[in-house]
C-alpha cells in the first residue's frame, strides 16, 4: 500500500519583518526628539552690545536667576560696525519674558555700585544675563544691551521716588539711601530731560521702609564728610564709608501725621541735613538792614542769630550809594523764621508788620558780629540795644527795614585799633629822637674828657691792686686750707674724748652714785666746822691771850 502524498500549499503573509522595526523605531525617536526640541525652543532674539566681552558662539549661555534660558548662536558686526549683534536661541520659558522692558547685559567680574559681582564667570566664562520687566509689555525680538548691570537684579518689593535738585554732587548709580543710619535703598538713575535747570534722581526705597516715606519727608545729600566747629567743639559727621566713596542720600520724616507718599512722588533734595531741617519752618519774615561798616565775611547763607541761636539766614548782600547820606551803604537782606523760637506763637499779631513794630519798639536792632576769628565770617545778630532811639518800621518792597546799630566784634576791634594808630601817629617821634641825639652827644663828650679818662685810669689801677691783694690772700690761705681736714679730724677726736670723760664723770660722780650721797652728808658737817672756826677766829682776834690763859670766865664781850 502506497503512502498518501501530502500536498503543500503556499500563501503570502502581510506581517512586517522584525528587521524593519529598528529603522521604524529610529524614525519615531527622531521625530519625537525633533518635536521635543521644537516644542522647547523659544524665539530667536538679537541683542546688540558695544563689544562681545568674551562671548563665544555655541558656548555662552543666556541666564536668568542662574537658569539657562538660551544659548548664543552667532556674533557678528552691525552694518555700521559700531556694535556687536549677538543672536541668541532662547527656550520656550523665555518667550513670555522677552518684552520691551527686559534688560540684557554681559555678566563678567566687576565692581559696580559698591558690590563685587560676576565672580562665577571666572570659571564658567561670561554669559548674557537678563532681567524681565515687572509690568506686562509688548513682546520684542531685538534689544539693545546695557554696558552695566541694573542696580536691582531681582524683583525687590518697594517704591521709587523722584528727588529734584540743582546739582547731582557725588550721587551716582547705586548710591545708598539711608533711613536712621540703615541702608534701605539705592539710586537707580536720573532724568536728563531738564538737565539745563535741574536733575531728577530716581531713588528706590525697599519695603517695608517705603512705608516711612510721607509727603512731609525730607531728603538730603549725605555724601562726603561734614566738619563743623561749634560751641561743643569740632563736630564730624559721616553717614558711612560707602556713602563717602559712592555718595548717598538720607531721609527723615518729621513727627506727626501726613499722607503716605505715592510712587514717583517728587521731593526736593536738600544739600545737607541742616538745610533739610530748616525746610520744615514755613513762616519766613523778610527783613533788610543797612550797614555802614565792613560786611566782609557775610554772604548768602550766613546765619541770623538771637542770643547766639540761629533764627534765619542771609539771602543777599550788596553795595549801594545813598545820596541822602552821601555815603556807600551795604543793604543786607535776610529772612527770620519765627517758628524757631518756642512759644512765639502765644503772642498773636494781626500782621507780620505789627510783630516787627513791636520788636523795634522794645529796642531790638540788627548788628554784625564775628562768627569766627579764624575765617573772618560774620553773622547778623538781633539784639536789644540799650537806650536805643525810637524808630519806626518802613517797607522796602516786601522787606521790613530793621534799624541797624554799630557793629560789634571785629568791627569794634578794628575801630579801636584805628584810634590807637591815630594816637600813636600823634606822638612827636621826631622831637624825641632829636633830644635823644643831644643826650647821646653829651654822654659822648663826657666820656671823651680828660677827667673821665683819668677817673677810668684810677679805677683800672684800683682793680689791679684788688686783684693782687686777692691773689696774696689766696696764696697765704692755701696751706691753712690744706691742713683744715687734719684739724677737723683732731677736733672730732677731742670732742669724742670729752664725751667719754663726761660719761665717765656722770657714771662715777652722778646723782645716783655713792660719792654723791656721801658728799651730801659731808657738806653739812663742813658747814658746822666752818661756823666753829669762825667763832674761834673771832675769839682769838679779840682775846689773843686766850691761847695762853684759856677762855675767859666772864664770857665773851
């Protein structure tokens, strides 16, 4: 039996070979990578700089807050060859930040506004830094880069205020703003639109210190060093070392309530703190006084004082010819701030003229006094003049004419010195000199006479004899003087022996010795013996025969 034959049939299959999966996966991966790259890619922008400053195409990055938001693609010169155009491919995250308010600069190591920045670029190399605007703006693709970084490189809460001044002084970009000696802000820049007349500085104050800026706040220039010589000695004021190097601005708000200042509120910038403090006095009384003496050392800004305290300042000093007096006078115009005098508000006057009239009637007058003997500066002093003649107040325009009296201080000293010089000039020095010549001539004649020469010769001879005598005495006394030490030693030995003898006598015959006691008993006996001998002598003198016959029986007659 033959086996059955199996018939094979062929059919075509539709499955893709496994080998084709590899290129398909590669294509899918490439498409995904392309989609991912294009989905993360942002707009391409162009930023122009004065120079490339170390930027390299394909390596230098675009950063914001240390995040990479793009890479430099190319660098080329502008058509006019004045700037470098840097093309940057940004990421998708950078797209919304590229507005007209965005700022670009090249980050390199630099010392700017008192801060050392960009130290990380020493290792990583320079990069393009950006700072988006705080407000929403129109999108932009071409920018002009800055040469210096902005003062505020991050979004710091706070407000900006405008400070108007006639001079910029030492204030610069990044100068600190101080409040009660604390650094609370920076100077962002200034406007130059009206530079011909003034400068408007943009000062930024950080939060929460911006809440201390009110409409009555006073700003002043705190740059440099203030050195004053006052009643308390030398006063040195220095805000800080940074303010000395970079300049600075300080502000203070007076005690009291005033509305909070809004953003971009304009304030005047005063030259110093003294001027800023004086700005709080709103009432000013304009006065003028005419002085006939020297006004040297007096000028605009000089002080007006009462009892040595400042109550105002001089505004103008000039010279005029007064035909009525036929003399040249110096009208000094000044302003008095009555608010500086505590309690003056209790006296209410209907008008300022009424108040000035009352002062003049009380004898108040203006005078010039020296403020410094070293610099020669003068001040206008208001004082009560004793026995001041009556005067009335007149007006000269808007100024009240304050009567003046003779200046004191250096002017009085100068007048006294002039009087002294006039008295010295009146002394007849010529006559005195002639008389002195006569006296000297008479003395000369007397010294040249024969009698004077003879007297001088005799005096000379007498002096020579005196010298000889002194020499003889000296030569004769020299041997005795040489023996003087030996004589002194002998005297000392003699005195020592006398001392020993006295001590020995005191010891052998003193009050407490036996000899002294027996001598005391012997003396009465000697006294009795002397009495008996005196009686015997008397008997024998009257009766010598008693030696033979004996004592008479009848008694002594």
